[in-house]
C-alpha cells in the first residue's frame, strides 16, 4: 500500500500543478489538514461539471479516482448537490474546483467511471 500525503500538502501540490498549466483552481471547502479526503469538481465553464472522488484499488492498494457524478458531464447544480451530500457524510472533506474548458483534472492516478 502506498504512503499517503496529508490532505493539505496534496491540495497545495495539485494547486501548483494546475497553476503551472495556467488553469484556475480554487479550494471551495477546506477540510481537515491531516485526515481529510478530497473531492475534485471539474467545471468546464459551460454549465457542465464532473466530480471525482478518491478510492483505493483492491488489487494493489493504490489510489484511483471515480467519477462520482457518473460517466457523463452533469449540470453544475447536480455536481454541487453531490458535493453537498458527500460533505454531510464526511465533514473533514476538502473540495477543489478546477475551472478548465477542456475538462482536464491533471491527476496522475487512474480515473474510472
């Protein structure tokens, strides 16, 4: 199983990665610095969004991401409702919003629907 970075450190690194690509990214909800998990909301700026949620692969213990809102892009209201529901379940949750018309997430790990 891979060692995990503290949530705050991971968030700061991902913000830098997006910034390097000149893509705006915002922390829309700050969670627990150490134990919080992260949701990524990708906003294509045309009312199409997707929320990615982390999970652990059962095969090798590596981190991967699931398309929490499903395989298709959804309207922003649907994405925000999904985020709100997840925050109600996990109050330590971080939410990172990436604004990219191309819908890029800049994650190195696998993303599955």
